[in-house]
């Protein structure tokens, strides 16, 4: 079975996106939700078009593709390949339509790739037709791919904690943002976490933005001892909310607002207001429920581009703190000033009690 959908760009120019195997089941039915086809996924993204484009517009974007659908026996691969199991695609697929633009980005290894860079909703529809479930945009625009315009605060519940704990930490994060004079925009992760985005002036490097995230996390750690951690090694985190500062490192991305997550029931990463956050649960927002909410309240991140803040207050806090650099992810080359990158329990030089 085949189908087609029609989207519009900002000039209201229609494009037809052909959806092959449109009745393929992407999300099997659960006890609470009906099965979803590929055409359902494409139509969902068109229904939230203004919101998903606000999150992706002119941003290099990694595509998380599930060509066979979301099933528990499929494991997502970090390597790109031509099809089969789920995988992350960092380079534009062969045979992409001519309206799909790209942006060249550089990885920490020094290699580069031409990533899909959505400029209109038809690109999102085409990517969904190609089996994309989740969109992972870089925090940069195609006009300047080396200077992020977004600080991303990822509140990640560790074992023994849950979404409600992340929400409580988010309340303190909101207070800290207000003290800094920043406008923060929260969203559910689509899982158990909370993400907060802050638009910044594109004047600083990825290293600077990562240092700002470290400073923000350390301040939350001081304010909420025993509830928040910035420890990189899992064995040191305890039952805390981890502020994942490395989500601001080059080539690290977060599922965009309105992205579907590959979990039973097709949950989505949902923008919410600060006042809504304590009253919601991640399972409230799905492919089935989000279009009606979007039609009623619009994009809760609609004002996110109205102001871009200076990162300097957080960089000053990083310098005053004096604790210095923290570990990078294991696939990065050794970075300047980075402490020893070894799990504490395996560090033979670590002092023992």
C-alpha cells in the first residue's frame, strides 16, 4: 500500500511526499494504545509542523531510523547502514529529494559529514517516510556550525529516582535561571527525564557552552545536596538526578521537541510550561494525544526564539568555582585540561580509604 501527504513551507508552497508501505506497523498495539502505521507517523509530524520546525529549522540533524518499526527485539545501532535494524544516520541518505538541504559539521575526531538540515516541513515528512522516528538536532544553525545558539540542560533520573524527582530539581533549575536572567523552556524527554533549553547568543564555542552546563549543574548540586549530581561515572552518582553536562559537547544531541521516542505507546518529547510541569506525566503525551493538544494550545516553545542570552554569567561562575574540567565521553580524544578518564573503581592511583 502506498499513500501521499501534503505539507507546506513558510511560503505555503505545497509539496507531495509519497509514503511507501504506508500501512507498515511502526508501533505495535499495546494494552492502552492502538497500533500506528508509517502513514500515522508522517501525519503526526505534519500535525505538529510549526512546533517540530521551530525545533529543527536550519539545524544539522541526525536521523534515528527504525525501518522495520519499533519492536523489542531490535537494537539501535550507533553505526550508519543502508537499512535493516534501527540506526543513527548522520549523513544524508542517497536518493534524497532535491529540496532536502544539508549542512557540513565536524566531529571531535576531525572527520566531517553533510547532515540533513530541515528547512521546511516536507523534509520532516520525507524523513518520517524513510523510517525516522526521532530527530536529533545539533544546537547550532547552518549559518555558523561552530557556535551553538542553545544551552541544553538535561536532568536525567538515575536508578532509584523518577520523573517526579526530575521535576522537583527542575523547579530549582527554574529559580537559578531566573537569578541569571535567563528564559528557560522545559520539555519532557519522552522518557523519565526533563530537558530545559536556553537560547544563547552564538558567540561561544562548544567547549564554552559545555563549561556553562558544568557550572549550572554544580550550582544545582550545591543547592540540592544528595538530590543532584554531576558525577560522570555511574558508580558515583547514587540515587540522584544527573545533570548531563556532556549533552553540550560537540556531536552530542538530544531528541528534539515533538520527536517521537521508540518506546511502547509512541510517547513524544513534549514542550510544557513551567506551571504545567508538576502536573504532567511523560505518558500523557503520545502520537495519539499530541496533535489535539497542539491544535488547542499551540507550541509551548513558541517564544523560545524571542531572546538570546549571554553565556558570560555561567562562564564567570565556572571560573569562580575553580573545580576545573570534567571527563568527556569515552569516544572523544583526550581534551585539554581533562582529568584522568578512568572509572574510579579501576583507577589504581586513586587513594583508598
